[in-house]
């Protein structure tokens, strides 16, 4: 399913902010350090916003016409066109099964406390990756 939405790109202080007037009440959805990066981030943001609407079983809003969009001096409009199903598959988190070995006493203690091993491993990996 190909989808096209207008995005308003605002250039302020060497940052390119991108927002979708049809999808959000606040103006900016995301940003990039370059115009190209803002477009890429905008695509991902658009897919996530549409995914939220899809989960809520809401219809996607009708895209605005360029003539109806009011711009400020430091703003421009870019149409973001994407194949929604394909882009959604790129953004969606996929999981990989990993096998690990732990001491038996930790296994017993964790099971007695109903600890989710996958969740603990994910949290520990995220923490470790943020500190490196």
C-alpha cells in the first residue's frame, strides 16, 4: 500500500525538524542534522504514527493538499511517499532466539521469583550498550 503525506520541514539552528500536519497536534515529529536525515527519520516516524492508528483500528487521515498548508519563512513542504507495509516491516522489531548458560542456583532462584529471563537479558544488554 503506497502512502503519501506532506511533511513540513523547518530549518532552525542547523537542525531540520520534520512534522506531519495530518498526523499530530504538536508540530514536530522528529528531526535530523541534515535534510536527508530528517527525511529518513520522518519516514520512520510516519510509519510508527500510522502503526499506532492501525493498532487503534482508526482510519488513516486524508493527506492535506499543498495549497492548504501555511508555511513560515524557514519552512518547506516535502511529500513523503512510502510503501507502508514494506517500511513497517523494516521498523518492526524482530526477535532472535539466543541460548545462554547460567548457574543452576540462579535458575532456581529466578524461577521462584517468576523472573522473565528474556526481559532481564534485554534490560542488561541495553544498560551495557548505553554505558559503552
